[in-house]
């Protein structure tokens, strides 16, 4: 693992017409800079790239990729940096990473909310996108939240859990675009194991053990920066985002787009997979058995095989 603190000189006049002091954005790289560049974008808002880096980044780089990974400004290990929590600022940081490493094009790999960021960036800068690979990314955030609620309700009905059914009933009457609604939905997803596969393979079991032994993972695996969720909601209304038109636009622009999802991911409905297949084509979407939200951990070998096949 190669850790590099790079000075991303943010000439904010490019964004707002004002100058600002340079700030350090911590970026981690893996592999040979001469190999195919991959930029990993983590989930959230408010999460970090540590689980990907600690389990999969080095393994991926050993297969001919120069892997670049970082936490967004105001999140994870960069939570100390002042953040506006806007897509424009996020794109500015990404563009500076391109400049710092001399990249003309890169493979964008977006996990969960990172897939939203990656899709919007690719649609705005198709000339900088070698390929876009979505990992468990929501096609429609509203459909994702609705799916979580329906799945949780079904579980509580089977258990006869009247207490949680009352909470679900209250949620159903809330504003589905609000921070409270999305937060409570994700709480029910966590409580019901929607992020985990029930039958992990041997490799996945070993990788998940790292969450108990790796000091960085122990610190950041459950670390959330809630200002990011509130900021992106206020500025970008991320709970209402749908990627359908952006994905259609990328196809029209001849940008290669692929997707990997797990069949046990409680955040993703079969309907969203069907939408992706209709837009991208069935041969560009993989829907994996024994796999949940962390596709790069649950099916790491298959994940790397697919990335290699799609980007050769």
C-alpha cells in the first residue's frame, strides 16, 4: 500500500472566483502508475474508502491497475477539510486528482452513493471517462428507500413484530425526501442485515475478519460524518436523484458503463436491476449470488475478473 499526501491546490476562483489557502487532501494509491488508472469513489454520503482499501485495492492493483482511492472532502480521513458538500466541489477535487497524476482518462468505480458521484461526473466529463463501473449504486434513491421499507415491513410482519410495524407505519406517512425518512430507512436496513450476505464464501469470511483485527478498519468501518448527509441533501437533494437519464446519456455518448450488484443486497430491488439491464444491456450487468452490498468483498475474485474483462 502506498500512502501519498498530495497537495491539491484548489484555485477556487475556478469555481467561485475567489482564492483560498491550499489544503491537503489525503489520497492513497496502489500499484504501478503506468498501469490502467482506476479511481474508487466510496459510499455515503459521510462514509469512507477504508473497507475497499483494506480488503481489495492492493489485490486489484496486482491485476494491472493503478488504483487511486480517497475520502471525499469533509468525510472520513478528510473530514477535517472544509467542505461545501456540493457536486461542483466534489468534481473539482476529482479533476485535481486527474491533474496531479497526469490522467487523461480513468476508470471510475463508484460504490453505492459513490456510484451517483461517478455517474454524474462521467456524464459531465465523458472525455475523461475510460469506463464507468457501478457497484451497488442506487438507480433511483427514492425507489431504494421504498424497497428498504417494503422489505423491512415484510420481515416484521412475518415475525409479528408489532413495535417495528408501528415505526414503519409512521415512516410511510413521512416526507420521503427528508433526511429523517432516509436515515430511519437505512437504520431498518442495518437492523435487518440488508448489507450482509447470509452465506459468505471462504475468502469473504477471511476479509470480514479484518474488520475486527485491522486498526484502521475498526476505527472507520462504522464511522459516519452526518454533516455530509445533511449537506448533500440541502445542496443537491440527493434523496430524490435518479440516474436513468444520465445513464442513457452516457450510452448515447459511447461511454462504456458496467454494473455489479448482489442478489442479497437489501437496498437494491430486482426492478432496479431490470432498469439497468434495459439501459446498459444484459451483458454489462452482473447480478451475483451469495453477494450483498460490498460486492468487492463478498465476491472479490469474481469482482476482479469482471473488472479485468470489461477494461481489457
